[in-house]
């Protein structure tokens, strides 16, 4: 029983590999004739950061703003000739954000970017067919880093390749074995895939299950004089598929657990909020509150994004906060008073003209206001 189960599974995984590589190729793979653009430190242009070259690896120290940027020499090369990107970083700093960006010669002012979700970066393969805007001739292809000033990252490889069966399997492997830290959306959904993944794990698992069952059926037909149908074999094939799929989830869960412990262990409530999913909103509200004169003043929070607006209003409590889930973002002009605070949380349709000292509310008369505090997450103004 075990022997026929193992054989059915081996035939199933072989059929799955053949299907992925031969029957489901990249859309442009048939016409891809260009040679791969292989990582070469001599041809790389360092745009931001301080480089140090060792054995065809580039060690980049982030600048005073915590930024680093390198560009490949790909000008004039057609993006559709390349189906895969390979990136290899050696022990990147904790919290380092890695971005792949590109611009096309046809639209030089229209830049596209993909922030890497997969935190397994020692050897990461990406399928470019899943990247939005990957088309036309390259004007630039860049690899960017954002972290703390002085952090270093060692780039061992940043190359692009045309379609091949090997590269496709490596991209699928990167998807299945990678992980991403927890985010707010993970509380409600779990897809098991990244935005740039070619396949959902459950789809691959179902395909593996069906192909393994078909292989078992084929073996029964070919060796009908020696084999008889056994429900235990079907159950073992199903159980094996379920265990493999669950192991992938458990692998990611363990990485996320380690990240959570590293990020929050030993911190009090305020410190956890300052580094948690709402860090930008919490830090914005924490910095603005001491600048507000009176604890009794009214604070009106506005935002086009419901979540950002509601969470920011929450972080301003126990101050006198107003947040309108339905209806106008602000009450009528005649109901607003001098000294009221208006919090504009990005994105917002309400605009503040600092030079003129005017708050522009669509379809209303402008209000006189003065700036109290501004940050990338939002702006606080006081009515005059």
C-alpha cells in the first residue's frame, strides 16, 4: 500500500512539474531570445548610498536619510524579453524595505515599483508577468533600499532572465517557501500568496492531489492483474497533500512568530504601538497632541480612507475628537469655531494652503487656518 502511494505521488508531482513548465509558460516566452542580464558590479550605477565592491558583490551603506539605490544598465532593452528577476541579499538589516522600480522609454515620467513582500531574500525569484507595468523598453531598472541611516546591505545578485523551465520552478519555490510579516489585512484574510506570486498554494495542492489520484488510477489500469483499488491509498494521497500544504503555512507562521517576538517583546503599550501596524498614524497623533493648546478644544479628523481616519481619531482620545463615518467630513462652516483643530489624514480631499493660510473644503467657502503640525501621514491645522 505504501509503495503504490509513494509511486502515485511521484508520478503526480512529475506531471505537475511538466504541466507548469510545458503547458503553462509565460505569455511572452515564445519570442524571448535576449540573453540574460547578469549582475556585474562594474556595470551597476550607484545612485544613493556608499558602495564597497568585493568579489562581484556590492556592499551598500545607506545614506543619512536611510536610503540606498542602484541601477542596472538596461536602457533600450525590452522588458517583455525577461520573465524572471533574481535577487540575492546577504543578511539584510532588520526592517529593511527593498523596492524594485523601473521606468520605460515610452513613459519616462511614469515610474512603476514593487515593494518586496517576501522576506526570504537570500535567493529570491520573481515572475515578472505578475508585476504591473512590466512592459515596453526600459529606461531604467533600479533596486532601492529604505532603512536606518548607516545600515548596510550586501547585494550578491540582481539579474533578469528570459523564460525557462528551471527559472519558473525556482520562482514557484520562492513563492512557496517565502514569508511576509503580519499586516492588518492578515487579521481577516489569508491567501497564502504574494502579490507577485504566479499561483496560489491551494491551487497547486489541488492540482497535485488530482494528478496523484489520476496516476493511481492509471497504475490500477496498467497493473489490473496485480493491484486492486484501495481506499486507504486515496486517503494517504489526500493526507500527504494536506500535510505538505499545512507545513508551508506552519513554516510561514514560525517566521512571523519570530518577527512578532523581535518587534514587540519587552516593550510597553506605547512602545508597541509606536512600532506596530499603525506606527505611522500613532506617531503622528502622539507628536501632534502636545502641540494642541487646550485639552477641551474640538478635534475634527478627516480622511478619504475610512480605516486611517478612524484609527487616527482613536489615537487622539481622550481628547474631544469628532469623526464622521457617514455624511460630511466636517460640520457646516457656521458650526466651526475659532480654535478648532482640523486633522487631515492622508489621503484627504480637504487641502491646506500654508502660504495663504487657507483651508480648502470642496464646495465650501475657504476657512482661515494656521499650521500646527505636518508629517507624511497627515497635517493638523487650527482655525483662526
